[in-house]
């Protein structure tokens, strides 16, 4: 960074601190400092540890014997590939620590690039694992890849672009999860590079991915590289790539393959190098602007295959992030159940906000003050007063259960009285996901009044004291989040009771919130709800709310933490909502 740019950034930061101090106080300034420190660029050494292995470790991998006979066919269509790129690509395959592979090369290069075929034929004569076929003409990425697959004899296919590189451990790590877990669709992390892989020094070049979710995948093709899948997934497919999806043929393929896969596994390791150059999509999407239209069609095709209807559009921020407005064949009745500060003033204020900021017409508000509110008219919105039994007033789960039991909605919104909506379609955005059979609990984007992120999803993380990892908790409305994760719908582990929506039927099936899970009532409910329907919890950035409080979450007691860990230790250890390195690198 230049000195001039650094000084400009520091001046801007100080001005913003003064703005926060004047409008929100010292606490807000303190949190802004903490957030800036958190996002400080990690060291080059820490970034190197993500992808560089010493020769001793690589040799150890070469000596491993696998029980299953796994043969990888690496699928790489060539087209006018620069010689340097071609040499490095083939060397990256030859350097694999797992040896049972074949490299399938289908070449659509023109006569001016005849060196491509000459070099490949020379390599093929020295290594019978390299298969080369010269195409009569270039038919485009999809048809060229389909020709490439005809050369394949392996039982697993791995996709490698002609200008990229494989990490030497790529096939070894994939073989491990196939043997251990029976995976039939595998994807890994990746990193972009310019000159060479040893010069990578930008943490945002790393694409460290979460576990699989079709809702994340519908929002954008986050899986990308490296993709490996069983040959069996292609058995009923007339073609692998469909040329009508050129530009987003990978997105279409991943959507189709993951629908059919029985065991999808993400390997949270950097095993693929994506080269940045002037003609690559990684450098400039406009090189393939038609890719966006193809992605729309790919997502639309999946909706049609699954019997869903929805309108797909770009988000306002990025062409390559997609928003789906699912069609609703009915508009279910919703009960907004208030909890928290039950002073008349606070309850009236939040009800006024709800009425003002809600364009969904079929809802009621359930509140729990000591006495019913008087002289209150809220545009015909039904207000249901529940008098809480004093014997349970200190147990959140029991209070919530009593209020919900008297609610008449098909869907329940549990809403803290210190949290209020800020966009009018928040209820419709949440209920269109809550209505889905495979969605358990839905949460919105919640901001603090100084625009810091209050809630953007929660993962489980064993090395956190309370085991809860608050995603994007060091960001504000000014940031897009790592890999733009603040700008699209995605899977989450825990939805906060500050605002959570779920089917009343799920609540009933679970026997309500568990009164024994003190301080973890919402987390416990979310985990049980997911397990009950074998589905997911969803976070949507398009439903927006704001918290009046400076801090939405309270520190958990040691007894509460112990109870939670005792019940969910295995789930905590296996959670894949967050990547294990996000926090260490200061990314999320």
C-alpha cells in the first residue's frame, strides 16, 4: 500500500470514529476499533501454511496404500493454451502424490497453436496415463469437455481448467474422503494466483468454503474448483455439459450432480490454483458476460426439476449473486410473538414499528405485558394479550412456549422487543423459506443502530468459550463480507431468538423449547428442528431488522455451556457452516 493511500485511509477512519462517537457513543467507537484490528491482514507465513507442504509430508502421502481402487480421470479441454500454462498444468498433474490417474486432453486449438498438440503428444509418449485427442474443430467449452470425457476410463472424474494447476495433494486428499466416507461428489478450497503459487500474499485470493447447501449454491456457484464426482452420477445424463449453459456450464453441472449425489463432501483444504490473467473469469467477469444469463437459466432449470416456482434476479451489488423470490401458492397466517422487555412503552413502540414496516397482511402480534394495552389501534392488526404465569417468568423457554401455545399462526416469529423491522417485505421474505419442507428455522439480517452487524448467522466452533461463532460479527453495513456472504441467502446453524421464524407444527412436534437448556434455548431448538425434518436453517439478508441494544448477546454461564456441550459435543465438532480457517485469518 502506498503512503498516500495509507494516510487517506487513516484520515477516513478517524473521521468515521468521530461520527460514531458523536452519534452512538464510546462503545460504538471501541467496537469499530476491534473490528479493524480483527480484519488486519494475516502474515504471509500464515497464508503459506494454508497450501504449501514440505517434501517430507508429500513423500509420506506417496507411500500410502488405499484399499479401494480409485482411478481419477482428470478432464481438461484445451484451446490455444499458452505454452507456459500448458507445461505447468501437466507438471501439476505429474506431481500428484496419488498415482492412479489419467489426464484426458481434448484439443480444439487452431493451426496457429499447433505446439499444443505437439507438446501433448510428446508427453503422452513418455507417460501412458496422459490421453490426448485432437478435435476436428473447436466446438466451445461444453462440447469440447464432453469429447474429453469420452477418453475417460476412471471411476471418478476431476475437472481441471487448461490454465490452472492442481495442488500436489489434490487427488490424495480426495481419495481419502472417498475411501473413508464413500463420497460421490467432492469439492475443495481454492486460491487465485498471478505469477506463481509462492507469491500469494492476499487473504482474499483464498476461497475457503462452507459445507454444502443447495440454497447457497442457488445464490452463486461457490463450489467452483476443485470438483470431483463419481462416474455413476453421469449414467442417466445424455451429456455432461449442456452447451445452452455455456459460460455457467459448471454451475448447471454442479446443480444437477449434487441433486443426484448420495454423499457430498467438502474438503476444507486449498487443493486448486486458479490462475489470474487478462482473459480469465477470475480476472474479469465481463470477459464472459453471457455467463450471468446462463446462470439464471441453470438455477431456473433446477427449480423446474424440483417443482418449485420462483423469479430469479441479480442482487443489487453483484451480477454473479442471485436472488430468488419463490412463488407462494398461499399466504399463511403468521403470529409475531414478542418477548424481552415487556414495559408498555417498549411493547407499543415495537408494535408500531412492525405495523409501519410490514406489507404482509396476514399476521397477528402476541404480547405478554402484565395487563392488556389500552386505547391501542394498529390498523386492524390483531393484538393477542397473554398473561404469563408468574411461576415461569424467569424461564425463557416456558414463557415462549406459553405465548406460542396461544398463538393462532401457522408460522411463528419470535421477536425481541428491542428488535424491529426496517424493510417492508421482511415477513414475506422469511415465510417463503419457512414454508419449505426442508427448512426448519429462518433468520434475518439484524444490524445495530450504528450499522454494525448484530446477526448474520451462527456456526458452532469448539474453540470458542460458548461454542457459538457469530458470523460476520466484525463487519458493518459498509462491508459485503468474506466472499460477499452478507449479500446472499445461505445456510446457517443457529438462528437467534432475537428474530426467528419457524412452522408452529415443528414447534409442536419438538414439544416446544426445552426449559432445561437455559441460555441456549434458541440454539437447542434450532439443532433439534434441523434434525427433526432432516433439513437446514436459513439466513436471508433480504429480511432486515435493527437492534436497539448495543449488544444483542449475553455471556453464557459455565453451567449452561457445560450442559450444551454435553448434549451437542459431536455436532459441535462436525459443524461445517463455517470454514475452520475463517476466524484465524480474520476473514469472517
